[in-house]
């Protein structure tokens, strides 16, 4: 008690003087205190016992508030959006079916019947090739392009599902081709078997493999060759030295049930984000602050974090198990009984 009184007695005049000018630095404060103590024949205070204690407490960062945790998580996703903003995926190569006609003029075509027939056939093949290219590009943007937006620690070994053989009805005598009609299923094909057409020609219908199946391919190469590079998102995170949060926090805006999963939509007006939870999930209310593991977490089948870029409304998805899901700050909500009672009055 005596030391505290002595310290205040010595410090008060110093502060009174310092308030008339700019705020003194720590070193100046220590010097002034020691000077006042020396004037009274007292020894200097031990280092760090006066202003040093307040400086230490000032340097200690405040605990992050719950609201800040959710905002920090959204800020992290906003950084990922900025990272991937200029990403352009290389499209699958396609052959130009009209290249043989690159030097042929319209006049030459009209004056040469044979060339005209060939040109017509080539243009028809080119039109068919264009339709096929557009189909492949649509499939690419739906299944392959989104893989660049995955944060998946199992990218080296991740495999998709095996593809089974695709069968069709084959005519083995005259047409020597598969029938395009969807009505020719296995039962119809076998039942028709060997028969005559309207002209009396024998036809033989056989159910056989149309497209051979294959085993499970590596997801990130879409082939049987293992990938050597991680997904584009992971590479860019590493280059930009962005730290992935240990946990992802979310202020719940809604909960939607989807078959064996539940989707917790996060409250945000700038980055669309949701937590996808499998397994048992405790009761969650709108406004709850929740969190799930992120950094260092492995999840099947898509990885722990990805963006649904092929959807109409692209959303960042954080995948989690219900056992690792926590409610960090519960919202203040009326009970179901209170709601029912209030409405029934």
C-alpha cells in the first residue's frame, strides 16, 4: 500500500507536466519518474514496474469478438475470389473439319461438281463436329473446370467412380452399326434377333458393347495418370502466402436439408458461402455463430473447400462432419413453445 501511494505521489506531478505538451514516450516517462524519485532521495523503480506494465498490457491483442470471426472467414473467401478472378481454363483441343477448304473460293466450288459435293460433305461433317465440340465444352465447364476451385489435400490420390460398359443394339448384316433409337433396349434387341426387312433382306440384331467402360480415373487429370500439380486454387494460395484458417466461422442465415446432408447458409451480403454437414447435426438456429475445421482437414469426395462455379449462383462450400461442428455463440431466440403460444393468442 505504501509503495502504491509513493508511486502515485511521484507520478502525479509528472503527468500534470506532460499533459501540457504532447504525450511523452515510454522512455521519457521512465526518465521523468526516476528524476522525481531521485529528487526525494529514493531509488529508481525496477524496470517494467511502472509504465512498462501498462505498455505490455496495451500490446496484448484483444480477443476476437464472435462477429469478427464470421467476418474474418468471409474476408478469407473474398481473397480467394480475387485470386481466381483471372483464371482461364484451357479448353480441350478440337479439330477444324473445314481446314481442307481454306483455299477454295465460292467460284471454284460452283464450277466443279465434284468439288461441290466434297465441300458439302466437309461442311456437314464440320457442323457435326461443331455440335460435338460444344457438347464437350459444356461437359468440360460442368465437370472439369470446377476442379480448379477445390482445396483438396487428397488431390494426388483422389479418384472418381469407375465407368461401366455402355451397351447398344447392333445390326450385324447390312447396316453394320448401332441403332440410335432409345427404344431398342436389351429385351427388344434380343427379341428381334434375326429377321427380314420389308425388302426381304436378312437383318441380325445383336446386343453388344457400344462404349467400353473403364476403371476409376484420377479426378484431377480425368485419366489413369496421377496428377503432378495441385488444383489451381491451392497453387495460388501458396504463391500468395495466404493462411488458411484453422476453423471456418459462419453466422447462420438458414439451414436446408439435402438428402443425407444439411446445408448451413452463411449470412453475407458479399460472398456466398455455406457449410455442408454430413452425419448428426445438433439443433441450429438462425443467428447462431458456428464453426467447422478447415486448415489441414481431409474430406471426401470433394475436399474440404470448393466453389460451385458451374451453378447459376456460385457458392463457396466448406465440407464438414457433424462431430466436428460447434456452436460458438448461440443466438437469443424464443422457444418453439413461446412462438406457438404467441401465435395462438
